[in-house]
């Protein structure tokens, strides 16, 4: 196997992570100079920045005719964000979950997952589907901006401190910030081209489908900004940036990333039957599992983080078995969807119910 393939993958991932960081910093400071409140910057600019790698990769893949790569990137990233990123972050420190996430954002994430599944049920995502999804992210972002104006000052202070927005801008600082934005976009586009080319070549070299590569190598790679952001927030003890970052990123992936990819694709993006049969249900199950876990004491404990990581290991194991054509793969997948996930869901609901009952009695 050519060394150039791994060079493309590694260089693409590094450029994507660097581009997202540079873009977020430049855009956040530029927006602050125009008087935009820090919390709104956090809810919009940061959400876009951490999902910028997924956007660049999926749009580039769709324009290249690699629909499976575009779909696999979003599905795999959403699964990895919850199971891998939140799981590892909760192992570092138990995470606090705000009531707004439980009452609003997580249900929206579940609803968006179901809408995308319904649109993809006919085996493709058309430009009309993409327009509907993109309209959804515009409506969601508008709602966040309107509702954030009523947020407590502590939230604004949190984002202001995190992104250095409390410092007085220097003369002509906006030129520097604009340069950072342009540099970030250039790095993102270049990184996406390298990563898509490397991933497609790797799939051909290993005899694997682009869907498998998108669900694993590309998805994990493009989830690195979310992992870095959430781990850093957990280490620094910040309230619920770690959890809100993941939920917001997943919503953005479903509505904006897939929406733009479908709009940019010259033809409707084909959706693999394997993705419809297994990966979509897993993504929805993972989203639904967040509700009882988050609701049980409004926190994610270490044992729940370990459960998430274990499930992600089982999911990757299934993909490995499926990719190598092992006969056990189908049985393993059926067991996960038909028994393990439902039993876990029932257990989590019972735990959440007990926690709610205890809170009512207190």
C-alpha cells in the first residue's frame, strides 16, 4: 500500500483541525468587534467551527460523486461524537447537563435524525431534501440567537473568557481576524481535498466500501475538533460546554452538513441499503439514549461514559467484521439492534425514572 495514502490522510486531518481552530478564533473575535454578544458567538460560530471539517469533507465528497463517503462521514461522526467523545470526556470527569439540553436540544437532535432517515428512506438525498435540511439549520440557529438574548450574564462571561473576547481590540485588528478566517477556510478546503482523495484511494486499495471508510477513518478524524474541545472543557471544569458542543455539532451535521452536501452534489446522493438497515438505526438509538442518561440526575457519570465507549467499541467491531465478510457479522449486528440496545434503553429509562422520582420526593 502506498505511503502517499497515509500522507494524504494524515495531512488532511491536520489541515482540517488547524483550519477549524483558526477559523473559530478569527470569526469569534471579528464578530465580537461588531458588537455580537459572546453567547451568540458560542452558539453559532463555535458550532460551525467544530463541524467545519465534516462540512468540508462531505461537500467535497458529494461534488466528487462519492456519496457513500459523504453519508458515512455524517453518520459516523454523530455516532462517534456521542459514544466516543462524550464517553471519553465523561471518563475524565462526570459531566453536567443543562435542563435546556434535555428539554430542547436533545429532542431536536432526535427529531433531526428521524427526519434525515425519513428523507433517505427512498435511497437518495435530492437537492430538495438538502434545501429542507438547510432550512432547518437556519430556523434552529435563528431560534438560538433569539433565545440567547435572555440568557444569564454568566453564560456570556463563560464564552467571553473562553475565546478571549474580553480584551479591547487593537486598531486594524479586524484585518488580522479576517485574515484568520480566510486562512482557516483555505486550510479546511485543502484538508478536505487531501482527506477525501486519501480515503477514496484507501478504500480501493483495501477493497472496502467508501461507506465503511467514511464511518470509521474519516468520521473519527473529523470528530477530532469535538474531542479536543470537550476534553479541554472537562479538564478546565467549564459547566456544560463539553456536552452542548456535542449535541449542537450533531444537529449541525444532520441539517447543515448533509443539507449543503445534497445541494452541492450534481446528482442525488445515493444512500447505501446497509446504511439504512444498520447505521441509521444505530445513530438514532444513540441519540435517543441521550435522553434517559442526561435526565438521570442531569449528569453523565463515569460508568455511563464507560458504557458509551464500550458500545462504540462494539460498533467498530461490527464494521470490521462486516468489512472482512465474516459470517458472524450479521448475527452480531442483529443482536446489537434487536437485544442489546433495547435492553440498555429499558435499563436507562428505569434509572431515569427512579432519579426523577427521588427528585420529586426531595
